[in-house]
């Protein structure tokens, strides 16, 4: 989760347009990680086009999405440019021999969505749309106006046109360009499947073409594994509490970066996931009610080792 190491750190400056208007496609992240494992400077070299087998703008886009998904991180060098290295998640998830190198499991797509939607720098529009925007049904214009207002509040200067381009890419990330997400058509020998972002399969956003409106699908997510939910919850709790052993259930549903907001879950769905997590962690995390307030209680061991336990439950999904 991209927010997991932000405590006591200066927030990085938001970056717009790094995606070059492309939502990432099947194989892009794997291609970028493999190249960076072999050469940390691959994205700054002239032969990157040959190495990655795509055009210049797509090279930049692959780099952007690997960074936005928390799969690559920049490391300082003696030169003005930054080298890139794979993060622990990239090595565990997508490298050769990793948990799911070709992102064939739905839980991996939910994990990537989590990473992108909690990245307040590389994908700030994605973060604002999922965590701060409270409308369920909306137009591109209304979301554009909302993002502009939020940018004005935090001192980001940009143009309406730039925000609209960001939102075009945002919608391409989650809304399929085909009539059916599962339909496979071929045009000139190229599978149309390859042009859609894999995250469209999550069906988080629905387009209503007759009114040109969009709709967040709020409620149960059948394909969201409890292990990915648990990882998200523990990382969220880590970012919210320091020494406390309880957190309000409401925070985990409605606060920015919470599982409820990131995955667009309703309260009943969150409670159902918590019930399963109580069994997984044998009571080290459980729901309690204090003075009429529903809270999540963490044992002392759980509270001290949130990172370890988060990775433990995530790994269990792939075992």
C-alpha cells in the first residue's frame, strides 16, 4: 500500500500527466519490472524503446505506472537523474518466480488498484476520486470541478484541460472500451482485450452511455479476497494510529484511503470481512462495541507488528 511509509515524511509533490494518456495494459508492469531488475537505469537510456519493445510515450507510461503502483521506487544517484529499483511488492508479486507474475488472479488486480488509488503523488486524481469524492453517480464535468477545487485547496496549479486529460485516463483505467468486459474481438490481428486496462475487470465504475454518466458500484465485491482486504485494513490502521489499540469501524469505512472507500464497500461488507479476519488472526483483531461505538480492537502483538501481519495475510492468499 503506497501510504504505508508516509508517517513523518514530507509528502512528494503530485505529478500530472506521467501516464502519457495511457492506462496500463496487460503485460506492461511485468515488462517494466523485468527491465528494471536487469538494469536500474533502463528508463533513462536511449535503447529503452528497444528493450521494452514500445514507443517513447509508452516507455514513459510504463515507468509511470510501475511507480504509481508502488512496484518501482526512485533511488538517488550521483547524477541528476534517478535510478529505479523494484520494491518488495514487485519482487514478491510480479518478478519471475513471484506470486503472480502475469497477474492472472483477481486478488492481484485488487492489490494493484489499492496501490494506485492510495498514491497521492503519481495518481492523485485517482486518489481524490476514490477517497474524497462522495458522489455515487456523476458526470465527467462534476468530477472535473471537484478535482479543480481540491487542487486549489492544496495549492496545485493546473488547467481544466489538464484535469480533463487526467480524468480521461482515469476512466480508461476502470471502464472497458468493449461492449462486454469478457468479449474478445480481433481487429487486424490485435486482440482488443490488450487495449483495456486489466483493472476494468474489477467493475468498480460503470458507464451509463445514454446519459454520459458514471457510477461507482458500491457494495459487496465478490472477487475481492479477504486476504487483500485484510492487508489493506492493517496498512490503513497503521497509517491512522500509533499507540492506540482501537480504531472506530466508521473510520475504516468512510475515511480517505480506508478499505471501504478504496474498494467501494458498504458497511455490511466490511463487517463480513472483519468476521473472517477475526478467525484468521485468532482474535488478535476483532470487532467490539464500547459506549455504543463500534470499534476494531487490536491485541498488543497485532498493534506492534502491523506491517508483518499485513504481509503475512497477503502472502497467505498466494499459498
